[in-house]
């Protein structure tokens, strides 16, 4: 076994063996990058520069650069501003891990009810009043 492959295995192991706090920080950066990659895609298609976007959402260009670099965290107020000026809406999907709680809107549930009959666990369907 080469020294390089051992080093790669050690690095891969380190990725999975992190504290709960470190895992939460990592997950927050993954969430942030999901939003930012979509914003970056819009910027590249429209030709909008980071400076233009910063001016439109009324933040400093340096702040926005730091957010895109990962030096500062992206907050929901900034996301909401970006949605408005770019005329887009972010959609959130809930993906359930293991056999945990499953929440979905009634249209999706009723459309796919037959597929859920084979899943183990207890299914509760309650209409939410939003």
C-alpha cells in the first residue's frame, strides 16, 4: 500500500469521524453552498456581477464576496433579498433520513398514497392549515 493511498484513507475517515458540533457546521456550509450555487448559476446566465447583486440587495460588495468565499455565513434575510431582486423563489424539499417522520403536502401524499402502503412505520396524515 502506498503512502498516498494511506493518507487518502485517513482523510476520508476524518471526514466521517467528526464531533456533532463539527457535523452541524459542515451541514450549514452545505446548505449555504446549495443556495449560493443557484445564485451563481443565475449570475452566470444573466451576466450579473457580484458588485451589481450587492448593490441591488443593499450590502457591500466585500460582504457578498466573503459570503461566496465561505468566510461569512449566508443568512435568510440576504436570501430573501436575493429572491426579490432576482425574481426567483427558492423551494425547500424535505428528505427523510431512515424511517423518521415524513411530512409532505396533501396533494403529494394523496397522489402517491399507494406507494406509501408498503413502507414500515406509522403514517399520520393531517391537513395543515397554512
